[in-house]
C-alpha cells in the first residue's frame, strides 16, 4: 500500500514520460492525448477502478489534456531564453500551463464521475465549453489583446483565452447541476500544477542553456517537458486521492448499459471509422479549435460505450503516433510518398484495435494492460524515430535511455498497484473495506 501514501508519484511520473514522448512522437493535441490517457490510467490504477469506469476516465483524460494541445507556445519559449523578454515569456508559459491544467483537470474530473451524471446533465456543459472557446478566442486571442507570441515574426494564432473561457463555462454548468466537486477540484489542481510546471520547466530550460554543457549531450527542452508533465500529473494525482470518496463507482443504468460488450467486429469497424473521421477533422475542419470540436463528439461516444472508450484512449493516440512516424520516415528518406509506412501504420493500428476489443469483450482486466500497452508502444515508436534520423546525436540516445528507464519504473509501479489490489481483495471483508480508498 506504499503507493497510496504517495498518490502524486505514479501519476506524476506517468505524465512526465507521456509529455516527453508527446514532444517527440507527434506533438499537437493528438500527441497530448498520450500523457492525458496515461495520467488518467495511473489514477485509476491507484484507486482500483473497474474496466468500465476506467475506460471512460482514460478517454476523458486523453481528450481533456488533448484540448490544451491546441495552444501554441514555441515563440513564448523563445521569450524565456532572451533576458530582455524573460519575465513576459515566463508569465506566458505559466498562463498557458495553468489553462492547460484547468481544462484538462475539469474534463478528467467529469470522466472520473461518470457514474454520477446522465448525458442530459453534462452535454449542455460541453456545448457551452465549445461556445466559450470560440468567444474567448474571438474576443481576446484573435485581436491579440493579451498576446504571448511574437507579433513581428510570423505571429502565431493563440487560443489560450478561448480554452480558459471554455473551461470556466463548463465548470459553471457543472456547478449548476451540482456535479462540480470533483471536476472543480481536479481543475484547481491542474491549474496550479500546470502553471507551476510549465513556468518552472521553462525557467530551468533557460538556465540550462546558459551553462557550459554541450547541448548535443543534453536536451534542455526535454527537461522542460519532463518538469511540466511531472508537476501537472502529480497535482492531479494528489487531488484525485483527496477527492476519492466523491468519485467512488456507482451503478447507474447508463453506466451499466455502456459497460455491455459489443461484438468485436462491430467495435473495430466503428473505431476505425471514428478514428479516421477524428484524425481528418483535427486538420480538415479548418477551425482554430478543430480538435475541440472533434474531441467533443468523442466525449459523447465515450460516455455511451465503454468499449469504444478504450479505443479512444489507446488506439487513437497510437494511430496518431504511427502516422507521425510514417510522415517522418517519408521526409527523412526522401521517398516522395508514405505508402509503405502507411501500410505499417494501418496494419498495426488494426491489430491493436482488435486486441483491445477482444480483451474488453472477454471482460479481462483492462486498466494495467492498457497503461502498459500505451507506454511501451509509444516508447517503441520513439526508438524507431530516433534510428530513422540520418545522424542521431548522442543527446537523442540519452533521451531514449531516459524514456526506457522511466517506462521500466512505471511497469514496476503498475505491477505494484495490481499486487496491492490483489492483496486487498484477499483480505477479510471488513478489513478490506477499511483499507479501500473508495
């Protein structure tokens, strides 16, 4: 039970690795789904959540953290490394990290409390979130009233104010429905952890670049990502532990209905169609917040079918990372097309989708298995991408070694969680109930 005395450690390490991977095997909102899913699964492992509730939490975590991936921050980081603009850049990174954590934490909180709400209670709040995103973007970001990028050199289209307004409207609606306790608690934790993580990570990166260390040996940008992910995830883990009794599993009819396993062939076919539509919409809608619109539709799907939630949380992030690998291969090898790699991405995504659907249909434990599959497939893709580089630097190999060591550590923590709950279930009923976190 040692892990439960440090509820911040497992989620913090999980999100730290996920964030480091996100910056290397995809980026953007699709890449941000990886740490979102990983931190949600880590929280569920610590709490011993069942398949259905963990599936929805993982999908909501992936999509909720993915929302923040809409933000641009490269030029904001550029301010950090310039002494004249350091403080403005630090403020900008802290604001963007805080907004990322606020919205991601709120959506994860909604997913964790799935047994306590109906679609009719939550869908209007999600619609308000999209409307708020549009209004905040239109009123503040588009006219650049408060602007954390470079207005003189290829200015970026920011969206942080839109996501902030969307998060606040979602929380306001949940408060009106008396459902805000857990989402608001996780949103507050995410706000603090995300803001501190991005700000401190940026400051450490700026400091590191002034040190007499050969940059070929150490990636200071990666240190920023590790720091951001760890503090963000640790804050969410600590808040989830504190609020654990308020997101204990229930047995509403909607959750029971969502838990029913659909035929494997149907799940795989629907998943591939949804995934293809989602990946197209993320680029094809042409909106500044296309991911927000597309992901909102997947939130409703996740709430309806737990089997598809696993596909959203595991298969879609893998597919996005595999496609990024294919594109990278085509560019680096200058082959002028992505057909061979595209076949690899399609075949492996199909195989993963079938495995996920079969395991869920057989009612086998999903949470630990899914966490390890997402962790190791992501690390594997990162190794492939490293070796595809024509001239991989020593720093790349060092980062890959860090990824691998972190994945090994997380594997041990995952097994510890599983063993803890095996021991808990073997206790006499009264003692087990006393020890249960829920």
